[in-house]
C-alpha cells in the first residue's frame, strides 16, 4: 500500500489495521508514505497488487501510478471520506465553522482525488453510505471495508477499563472531536444537551479533542471539562471517565459517508454511546442494548435521562457494548467487515 500517512486516525484505521489483517491471513503486506519515493518504488517491485490510500494526483503519486502500470499491477484505491466530491463539500455544514479559504482549498483538490480514484481498477470505502456516494462519480466496482477494532483498540481499551474509575459523584457526557468543525455537529443537539447538563450541578459535558468553546451557550461553561488529544491510549483513558458519549452528525452528503470509529472507541472502554441516524453509527449500535439510537430530537434527552437515572444500568450497557465489539466488530473476514470481493481480489 502507498498511502497518505499524515493523519494519525486515518493511518490507524485504513493502513495499519489493514496491514495486520492481511498479515494475519498469510499475505505479505508492506506500506509506504507516498512521498517516500525510495521505499515506495522498492516495495512495489516485489508486489502482486497495489493498494493506494487517500492519494491525489501530483508528481509523487503520478510516478508511483506510472510504475504500477509498467509492472502491470492491479490497483485498488481506498478512501474513507468523499474527498473527491464537490457536492459533498458544498453541502458539508462543518465547513461553516472554518475559514472559507479552507473550504475553497478542499473544493479545488476534489478533482485530483477523483482522477486517482477513476484510474484504479477497483475501489474500497469505509461505509455503505460512502459506497453509494462514490458510485455517483465512478463506474469502477466499489466495495466496503469497514473500520474495525484492532488489537491496539482492544488492548488499550482493556487497560483503561482495568484502572480504577474516578468516582466523584459526577455524571459525565463526552463529545469527542478528532478534527476541526465539529462544533456544528454538536449544535444539532445543544439545546437538549444543555438543558440536561444544567438540570443538575453534578453533571458535566466533557469535550475531548478539537472544540471551540465559544460556540457553547452562556452558562454552560461552569459545567464543562475539556481534554486535549494526546495519543490514542490516553484518549481512551480520558473517554473511560465518561458515563456516556453523544455522537450527533448534521444530515448532509459528507456526514452520510461517516464511519462509526467513535462508537468503536467508546465500546472499547465500555462507555455507552447515543448516536443519530446519519452515517454508519446506527448500524454499530444496538438500540437499548449496547447504546441508544436517537431518531428524533427528543430521543437525545430521553436517552440521557435514562442513563443518568441509573448509572449502574448505564455501566451494564457499556459492558454489552464492549462484548459486541469483541464478538462482532473486531477484525475478521465477515462480510459486514470486508466485502468478499475484496478478499477474492487479493487471494484468488
């Protein structure tokens, strides 16, 4: 695999865990950053297949693609966000929280991703929603390879669970943001969430990662806890302090492609998640058993109140979420994790 390895979360879910998956099946799998030309060209000389992740046209990627064609390698292109889609970026409401120049930049880059995508033989994407959107832009076969809980996720989560949980009488609702702009997502539920938190002085909204607190309502700041991202294990240790986590997404074309990695993270530390119906999140949560799926605005408040009313029951839901992670959402060759066609593309 030749990949853009610059984003830690993307590297983890789309490169490193895929390497472990294939090596576990006896397939030799090597990867390189697309700008590491010596390593990239060296490993493809011995390859039978080339996978590309998150590449856009440019001198380095074009040269690697040229060499792959010279060697007559079949090429798979992998993507987990609709970076190729002008329509998705034009309607992506998270951009409202960012500098307009950043949106203009992403729009200008979209054709370069699409060109790489349409130069491959087959495509893999992270969710069914992403597959549906990609099919609007390509006639290449599109298959799903979901993100899953790898060994690092399971072990780091277990280590966080094994530590004594902070028992200070507070009920914490976590919202995690791995990139900028998610203030707009939280705004989808900020009214019922604010009402819930302010109803009891022993409740807290815990903001993990990137978040501009200037977007929060007045009065809520007294019951806010903020946690900066460091590394993945420390992020899970922070998340373990929460009694539940909320994952709202604006309903737009970009978010409909989103994967459920934040659900996997929460389940890893046995924290129940409340999710909406946008993206792939509600396919990973079993309503009432491993978390809650909010169909309407009122459902968010109902789920929060139910969890707060019985913290013991909330903890039991978190345990069931962890069990489901271990049984269903870890790396495997099950078709809900990886399309059989992708297995056949490599192994047959």
